[in-house]
């Protein structure tokens, strides 16, 4: 049985409950980046245009730890959706508001947004009773929250129990799966992966998974230092744990270890985010820490990027949040933008970097789900996707 998408659904005169990822950055009640909401609009419009009598939207926001936190209310999201859809969007008092069923019966409000699901501890606990309560609002279920499809939460996983043959994937989910399959199932060769970030232990699975299928695996950012140390190079005071050095040694000893490419030089500093020093050597002095890749490394990595047909980028090349240490990351972003390869960017920091450069439109696909995109590449699917495909048995 395959995954049914909303193009296959009949929404006419149906009540629809749909899970989205409206986990947007807020500051003083204002949305700083509407990308995730904008990405949901095509699915919302399709359901409404399909003749649904009611659309009940649901999402989480932040980490309220199972308690109500007014700073993490979805009110700004409801207001933004109302503007974009030119329709009233009613925010409920809670996801289990007793008046919701009454509101639906009255047919006065067509679009409802349930208040933050994570105000209820049952959501993250994957409580089946909570999932059942949510399912009671509607006839059909739509999941378009790729960013949370790797979690077995009530609204993304267990709710499918109550919508046998009545659950569908939205457009965003469809686009994410299609894009990631270009990397998982059918990457055009040469396939180059670029992995950065802070800890090897966080990405050990993705590194293992990629090494068997890539021609080259470029490692930058703080993740490079355990590998450099494992090869006997000096890394000064750079971020590095002994656990990560052990993992790096293990990876380098594998038959695929020769595919790993590491920085040749560095932008260093005597202190974290201090004055930058261009250090033209692979070995970092004892009193300095690496905070970005240097110009030789950029040119070295660019030669691999320019010859690639498929490129996956996950993780920055340095401390890009600070201008003095952003050049390596931004130069790699520009190299991807100029490439003729299929370019997929996944992972929160990589996406932030791409957005900061304004080059997201030049990428083949920028994933909305950091952890979800990595897990999909590791496993070829996600629990929330499997639940849509096969259902869940109690």
C-alpha cells in the first residue's frame, strides 16, 4: 500500500483535521520567519477549495514541556494565517477545548487552529487517548508536518489509528519525500556530501550511511577537529571531545574512510569569537582554536563541488553566526548556488546559513525538517510517514 496524498482525497462536505509544522521563531509575539507557515499554504488552500466544511489545523510551537506558556501561544500564527487566507481563523482555548465540537456543529467558523499541542504532555508522550480526542473532531486526517514526522507523537503517529484509509499526506510532505529520495534512492554520480556541526556522535549514523554511497564526504565546522586529531594533527584549543576522536578513528579505519576530505587550513582565534587569524596550515597552534575553514580549504572543497552531480549539505563550516567566521560557510553556499548539481540542504544551521546568504532559491531543495531529513536519509522513511502508509494497529 502506497502513501495517499491530498490530490487523491475527496474533501467535499468533510471535516478535516490537519497537522502542520508552525514551529516558527517568535520575538515579543512577532513571527521572525514565516517560511514554515508559507510552505503549508498550498495544502490548506487545496483542502478548502476541495469543499471541506471545516478545517481544524494543529501544530506545536517551541518546548513548553507539557504546560501552558502564553509566550508560546499560536495566536501570532492564527493572525498571520487569517491575513494570508483572507478568512477568519479561530484559535481555540486549548487542543481539548470542550466547545470545539459545538463550534463545528454551528458551522460558523470554517477554520480552527488548535492551541499549541505541546501544552498537553500527552502529545509528546504519544498518548492514544489524546490522539483519539483529536480524531473525534474530523472525518479525514492530513499530515503535512514533515519536520515532526520522525517523532511518534500523538498528532503525527498515533492519530492514524482512527483514520484507517482516511489519512493523506500534504504537498509539503510529498515534496520533502520526493527531494530526499533523490539522495537516498537515486543520487546521480558523483555524489558529494558536506557535513558540519559540533559533534561527531550526533551525526555518526548519517556519516556511516553516506560513506557507502558518496564519492566524497567533506567534513567541516567543529566536526572536523576530532578527525584531524585522529589523524595526528594539532587542533589547539578547538572544540573536541575524546569520545568524538574515538569515533573519528573508527570511521577513518573503515574501507570507505579515504572518501573523507578535511580542512587544509583554518580561520582561528585566541578565544571564542575573538579576533580572526588566517592560519595557513592544517595544524592549529596550541594556543588557538579553529572557528572556520580557511581559503585553501574552500578552494579544495569547491573543486569537488564543481564536479558533483548530486550534493547534500548538512551543517555549517564554522561559527557562521559571527561575520568574522562566516566566510567558509558562505563560500560553500555560493559554490552550491553556482553548481549544476542537484543540491539538497537539510539541517537547521545549514538552512539558516542559506537563508542568511539569500541563496535558498538557487538550491534544488531546502528541507524544512532538520532532524527529520537526517533520519529519513539514515532510514529511508520516518515513523509518521509509515503511519500514513500502513496505519497503526492498537
